[in-house]
C-alpha cells in the first residue's frame, strides 16, 4: 500500500505461498507489477530490476526451500535502484536474524508463528527504523484497519517472553533431525541452512546468530503419493501448514502451503512433489526422530 499504480515489486522466488497469491493474484489488479527472481543469485536478481521497482521483497530462510539470501547485499542492491528492501523474517525470528542492522528498511513477522508461539493467535508486525517510513505505514494502518485486538495483543506479549528460549531449543532439535534425515536412505535431500551441504550455509552462518532455525524441508525418494503417505503418517508431527509453535508440524508444500503457486511456477522454483516441510517444536528430539523413522517406512 506504499506503492502506486505502475510501480514494480521485485520478490525473491522462494517465498510463502500466500505472499505469492497476494502479489501475483491481488496486487496485479491494482496495476502493480510483480516479478519473482532468485534472490540467492545476486546477478540474476539485479537483472530483474526495472525503472519503476520501488520495493524488493525477500525471505531468508525462504519458504519452503530454506534458501538463504544475503540480506546486506540485497539492501545495497535495492538502495542503489532507489527501492526499499522488505524482509519477511518469520522463519528466522528476531532471535536469529536482525535485518534492520543489515540494511533492510522493513521487517515483517507473522506473529501467528514464533512470536505468538502457541498456535492460538493470528497477527503480524512490521518493524522499521526510519520514523518517516513509520509515519507513512501508520497512516495506512489507521486508514485500513489492520489493528490487533486486546486478547491477541496479550497472547503475543506473553509469547514474546519465552521466544528466545523456544527458538534456541527448537533450533537445537531441528539441527539433530536434519542430521538424522540427511543420513536416511529414503530421503533424497535435506534443506536446512545449518547443514554444511546447504548452498547458503556460509551466508547463514554470518547472518544468523545462535542457530539456524527450526524450519526444514526434505525430499523423499518417491512421488507425490509417497510424500503424502509420510506427511499423513506421523503421530507427533501434526499435519498443518502453520509453523513456529511449541508443537511440531508437518506439511506437503505442493498440496498445501504452496498450492496457490501456478504449477509451472512451482516446478520452476524447485518445489518438488516429494517435498515435505517440518516445523520443529519442543517435544523430545528422540521422540520426533522415532516418529519420522516410522513415517518414512511408508515411502
Ligand atoms: C514466511 C511466512 N510469512 C507470512 C505468513 C503469513 O502469516 P499469517 O498466517 O499470520 O497471515 C506465513 C504463514 O504461513 C509464512 O510462512
């Protein structure tokens, strides 16, 4: 809503399916142009700028491929082109990454996820450093009514008190599960920025502090139906698209969180039919490992 008809948004390719839906299927009706390009490949990303690019939108780690984008480099690129850099930092949480310190102009969090932390609140936050930008956004918020109710505010405020503890513990468990999955014969590949094999590992190690997060994806050695059997076969991991809460969740992006992607875009962006996404909660790591082990027997 900061933008005007004819303006252009350049978004990373690895983004939440609902953001894709908003950008490509709603904002386009207001005459806002949108391009998706890989923000992990700075040369390709730079080539996608247009004269009217006013906003750059990225996620790191990205959803659902856990791609890592160099936030500081993107900030420099956006500013060189006269655009604002906005980072959806929901996966990274404020505990592990602070995009404003890396040059971003706007940080967005879905408070529904880690900030609330208990799957019992819907909310969101925009964080900015520039008081002028804050004024412009506050004007829009006041005019359009995106205001949190008292109970949701209370739940978020209570969740924030344990945010750091939860995120560190969940990240530790996620790292153990990523190692386990990487060595499993029925798993084709594991996407977790904490693994040295992850293409963005070095940037993540520089940009994230105290852990690599509790989100990960992996591809089973099978088709859509095999992945569906795994996602539906866990007992502790609940089948749901949300994330970031104390309970562990599992989902299949091609059928669930990223079903809004046009199939061609989904394939072009590497979201395979056999991909499964995990949000690792606070259960005992060995229980979660056993749960994945028994579900993977269904591949
Ligand atoms: C990275 C990311 N950003 C934003 C959202 C949207 O959050 P909400 O459900 O609070 O609208 C999600 C939700 O799944 C998400 O995964």
